[in-house]
């Protein structure tokens, strides 16, 4: 079974209903850090998210999220199941809007005859009993595979105590949490003006920061039942598994400059953190093979960020199959690990 573990979804109503659009736009903070608006360009309606204002971070285009088109592209790619998620906007969506999006993804899941498996969106800050009830509804009644979060909200990463009520609820569900890395990390002033640095490297920087904070804090001590799937493998995989976790020195040093790992941090990385490989094709086969070798095939998950670039879906499974992995490792990357994490089929 081949699983695309990162297929984007927004309601097509966002482009056709003034009420839905205005509610969506009105909930986004409109300041120097974020700007959201509708744009018509080259005959295509787009909802643009600038983050920070003046620099495009996300583009949602009308026609990209039509169920029949999505299923046809999955068929062409040879993808059996797609995990649906909302790209980025859940950073500020209200509970009412989250419910609207969750209901929409549940509708696609039903109409796809099980070929689409959604991840719930939920307000992460100011978590209430009503938010907990929405998680219960999605994970129970609607049969969602997990929950999706942004890597940080404002200047707070997920290990911050502000998210404790949310993660206590998720821990009780033994939830798999997909973490979407935003194009700009909290500290972004040196990269923000350059498009590829912002939209590609910025995610790498954000990812290593987020993963590192989860590893070095007591996050997994507090929430031992949670597994985190970090998006867009990025390029920082080498830093996470090697550079951040140096082994004790074999030679005597006058000063111990690094926190060395006695095995505890590596165990947290192994038990709780997984990496979805969207955006891997642009950096090529050699680096993806390196990532799989460093992290293990059971910790790298196929995903495409469809419809950002259709080729990442349409050519994605073939790209992985051309890496020369063993049959077992290829099966793990293309679907085996995602199937286990998200309890698919």
C-alpha cells in the first residue's frame, strides 16, 4: 500500500462563498507578521498568506482541492491512500472554523471510499473543554487518524507550557501528531527577504529548532504516548540525529562544552519522532538516501505537499523506487510506517 502522508486540503467554498472567505480572512491576524487576502491572477483565484506581511508564504488556489481531480492524480501516481491536512492556516483558526474544516475533510473521506484519511485541526492556544470535545469527536465519531499542529504559534514552540492542556488531551488519546513547519521560524530576520531561503531553508531552520526543543525538554516525559511526525524532511536530518546528540568524548577534555547523550535522547528520537519527506525531490536522490540511512527507513515517511507541485505526487513513488532501497525499506518509506502511525487499513 502506497500512502501520501501529506496531502493538503482546504474547502473549495473558500473561493466561491463570500461568507466562508470573510470568516477565514477575518480570523487571521492582519499585522506586520501576517496578512491574508484574496487575489485573482492569470484567471486563478488564490487566497494568499503573507508571513510576515509583504512576503508570500502560502498560496491556496481555486480548483486544486476538487475531490475528483485529487483522486485522479492519486490514481496516476499509484497512491492508494492520502492523509489530508490543512496547510498552515490552522495557526489562527477559531474552534468554529476548525469544526467547519473538520466536517469538510470528513465529507471527502466518506466520498473517497476510505482513500482519504484526515487529520483534525484544533485551536492549540487557549485550549478549552470544547476543544477537547472536538478532538474526541474527530478521533472517535469521525474516525480521524490524528491531529495536525503548526510547529509554533506566535513565538511559542510546542514544548511551551502554554500547550500543556492540549497535549494532555492528545496524550490520553495516544495520538499521532503531524507538525507542519511554517516557512519562517521565530527568528527569521536574516532570511525573510529571499524567497527560496524563506520558503525552503526557513522550514529547515524551523524544523531543527522544533525537534531539538522536543528532545532536550521534558516534553516526552510529560507526554509519553504521543508520536510526532515532522513535515518536510528539510535538510536538517543530519543535525537532529548526529550533531545534536554527540556521544561522550573518547579523550579527556579540560572543559565539557557539549551536552552528550547517554542514550536517553537517542531513544526519545527513535520512539517519538518521525519525518515526512515532502519537498525531498528537489534536493535529489543522494540526499534522500542519506536521510533514510541516517534516520532509518522506519522513520522517513513518503509525503508530497500536493498540490504545491503536482509532480511531487505524480512522480513521487517512482522517485522513491529508483533509490535502490531494499524491498523492506521501500515498503516502509512508501506506506508501511505511515500505515502503522495512522492506523490505516
